[in-house]
C-alpha cells in the first residue's frame, strides 16, 4: 500500500471523544437516541470505559491527578456492591465487568469490591462445567464470557498460575485443528466470520500471557480464505464495528508465531488497509451513528492501531497508536 498519514482520522476520533464528555472523567456512549428508544443515554459504563481506552490509544491519556481520580471514581461507581459485577444493556454482564475492570487497570486501579459472583469460578472445573452447559462450541456470545472471566480474574489478581495453565490447556484441547478456530463446522446461523470473532477474544488472553496459539498456521489459512472467498459480511471494512479488528488481530498476531504465508498476509492487510482508510475518510464523523457510539468508535481505533503495528511505515501518525491489548487483556 502507499504510505498514508492518519493524523486526520485520529483528530476526528479525538473530537468525538471530547464531544461525549459529560463532566471530568464522565462520558456518554451515545449522543442521540435511536428510533427504538433503547439506548442508555447519559453516563454509561461503555462510554466511560471506552473514553479511557480511546484516550490511551490516541496517546491522550490524562496525566492530571484530579482527572484520573474522577475517571476511577466514575468507573468504580458502576460496580454492584452485592455481586461485584458491572451491568449494561447491550452486553453480557461478564463482558461489561471485564471491560470496566480492564479500563480501571489503565489507571493502575481496581474495582472497589471483589468480583463476588465470579469467585466460584476460582474452582476452574466449575468454569469448564459452565462452558459445557452453555454448549459454547455451538452458539455465539459465550466467548464474551469465556474470555471476559479470564481477563477480569487475572487483572484483579484473583487467580494463580495453576488456574491460568489449566485454562489454556482446556482451550488448547478444544481448538479445532483444521481451522485454528474455537468453533467447528460453520453453519448458516453461525458462519465462519463469527467463529473468527469468538476466536479473537480468546487470542488476546493467549497474547497477554505469552501462551502459544494452538494452530497458528491453520488460523492464518482460515482468515485469508474467509477474506479471499468473500465469506465476510457485505459491510466488512465499510462500517464502524469490531469484526475488522478481530480479523486483523488474528492474522497479525498469528504471523508473529510462524513464517507461514507471511508475505501474503502483509499483502492482504495492505489491500484491506487501503479500502478501510478510504471508507473512514468518506464518513462524516459528526453525523455518523457509528462514529458517535464510543464503543464502536473504539473498535475502529483498535483496528487502526493493529494495522499501524502490522504495516510499518505505511500508516504513520505524529503519535503512534498504543493498543490497550498490549497492556492488558480485553476490549
């Protein structure tokens, strides 16, 4: 790809974060209600967590002690004292909990209370039983639980090395050797790109602990095939979403563990980056619903950060982007 400075896009992203600020350390996720009236307006766990994530990624993370304390107080205030969990309407509570815990970690802070409801899974066989009971290999969304529980427990230092090793051993054994994904036999209701999205959630835990991917070569084959064969959603690369980040991350991080199809990966990521930047530059960030959902905007910014790291010299910016996943797990 040709070299494309992305300072213009990063400024637009930063402007959107500023627009969502309610008060010091307190942010909304949305700026306007949707047609169904289902959005949680005003101060929101994802608005606050993603504002922190975005500012960190952009190199604009607050250094002022009062602003940092306000962020921490706001995020801690979303925790339910009884269960120790965090709640929001659009995501499973384990996802919300992990997301808020991970945002607090950026400030070297933790939740106010123990994660009471999750403590039972310190007996890891209970966690395995939960996953099996939910038939996790044949339905979506459980990756939010399976990855989120790990991230929340590790960040809060609630589990030890033995627990982590058993976690990874179990997931190693359940990874499909043919596809490198944590799903088998794609179906119409759960196609391969969604399986890849689930796999991404487990991989950032593997990356955090420097644990080898089970089948990086097969994962690369799967990711290249789904892109080359048009098995991605029609809107792929032309939307504000996380699936683009999922795919770029899977390809790029797998390429760090094997030389398999290395040049082809770089060529494919370069072609995708050209298309993706063209789309993002066509968007009116002030009026776009996607750009004004801080969670979706965070997904796009993560994808830019991963592309910048994967394609040296191709996407320069005055301040290089810092992916939060390189500090701690979970987005």
